[in-house]
C-alpha cells in the first residue's frame, strides 16, 4: 500500500476515499501478508489441493472445508490469478468427490486424505454441501471454467434438493429426536447459509445460461430469506435467535452474517448495528466475537445502564472466535465507522499475536501469518473490501 491509501491487488489497483482511512491501511497490510504467504508456498512443489492445505495450516491435521471456502472467497474478490485454474479446481474436487450415497459430503479431509464426516444429527451443524456450494461458486468466479461448473452443479443440485427443508417455509428443519410427530423446529444458521447457497447456485446456473434453474434457486433463496426474517427475529433483543423452539440462544455471529449476506431487512440491519455499537464491550474480546447469548427472562445487566435485558446476559457464554469479525465490523460500520475500524485493528492484532507466538517457536522460518489464522484473515479481508466499497459509494454520492 502506498501513502495515498492505494491498495494494490494483482493487476488491479483500487483507490479508496481518504488516504489515511484506517480500514484501508489495516486491510491492505493484512492482504499483503496473506498473499506473501501464498508466494512463499509457490516456492515449494505441491500436488492438487496440497498448497491450500499448507496455506491454511492443515498439513498435519484435518483440511477444513470452511477454511478452504474462506480463502477461495477472498481470492475470487481480490486476486483470482493467485492460484492456477487447475489447482483451484483440483482442490474443490477433493471435496466434491467425498459425496456418500446419502448425498452427505465430508466437512474435512484427514492428513492422509480420507474424508471426515459430521453427521447431520449434530445440533445446528451447517451441512458441508452448503459450504461446498460457496467453494464452487468462488472457484467459478475465479476461473470462469464452464466445464468445471457444469460438472459441479450436477453433483450439488440433487444434494441441495435432498436437504431437510420445510416445504412451506423453505427453512432448515431439525429432525425429531424420537421420530414422533411434533411441531417443526427451524434452525437459524443452517437456514441462513442455505439461502446463501441457493443464491450462489442460481448465479452459477445464470452464467451457464440455464435460466429456468437459475430462477428456481433464486426464488427458493428468497423464500428462505423471507421466512428467516419472520421466524427467527427476536424483536425484544433486536437480533436473530438460534432456533424457533424455546429456550433459544441469541446468535450474535449469525445476526452479523445476516447483514453481510443482505438477508436482514433495513430495519433489522440498523437495529442489529445499534446493538453491536451499544454492547461492543460485551460482544467482543481482543478482536474476537462472542458466538451466542443464552435466553432467560428480564433483569438488566447492572454493569451498564444501556445493557441488554438479562435475557441476553453477557455472563451466559464465553466462546469467542475471529472468523466472524469481518461480518461484525461490516454490520457495525452502519452505526459507528470508527468502532468498525477499531474492531478491525483489534482483530488483526489478535491474528498477528498468534503469528508472533508461532515465530518465537520457529524463529529460523518466520512467517508473515500463522497458517491457522489465514482463514480468519481472509474472511476479515473480504468483509473489509465490502466496507471500503460501501464507504467509497457513500462518499461519491455525497460529492455528486
């Protein structure tokens, strides 16, 4: 990045308003280090998929599909030529080839290449086919290879059709634990990612000039999004809940993703953004984002006069991670751009602290990033570009 606030990516150069924009500076540095990792790995010889495994820190552990998806999305948005077409396709095909007879795909690959499956009965599990749809969509955006896309959708479409969706709402329906009839219980996060997958499959079909199938999947995605806004919105808290049955957790990261994927209405968006601003301290920790709050009735938190009801008490859960930080910052930017910048900087500092610890243990081979942090860095960079693009449009509109 130069002193004018210009962020260079491959053959393209994007200039964002305000050369000292904190977000542009932070994201530009992070992106440079991500691609520096790629360049270092290009010096070694890898067969299909192995360089991506090394990039995401999975050489000696499971190669996670969600980690792959995060990297592919950023590459498609910023520097499609970072991987050769054949290498991208071979990597995605590693997961496409794991489909079982019941249409379930592997969530990860073991170090020896064998598939690892998470059974669909696991509560709130997002099935691998939904992340795999995003991986195919991102790889197709990078390569434009129609043959690859045709072969991929031939596998993905029937697998998506086989998912347990409610015929009326389109939402992901939790299976009955004992097989007995009961009121349907819908799950938020799988439904949210399902809607995203439907739109991505629609995009692929549109580019393949298969308009009938494109329209079908677009309408399916729209139905699911409409149902999400109706069934999962907790008006009292101002965020989305994890499931329709009570008691239900409030899904902070999922609420952020609903804004990033444009599923939330404009009113829901601003309410979520306001809650993120008002409860920044409760929802974040050194750049990592709290996943959930538990739901139980009334009583405000005594520590803050503007705190959420006790139904959303900060004492209820302790799990944080950095993978959703970009979605959180994107949402927060609607209400407080300075706080969005602060979160981005805190998350990047968190990512670099992990790198520094790893480099201290392996000083002869210092790395620009710890491989385990690359997926989170990619998600943050992707969201950062979306924030900067929106700010650029806002500035242009104000000037025009």
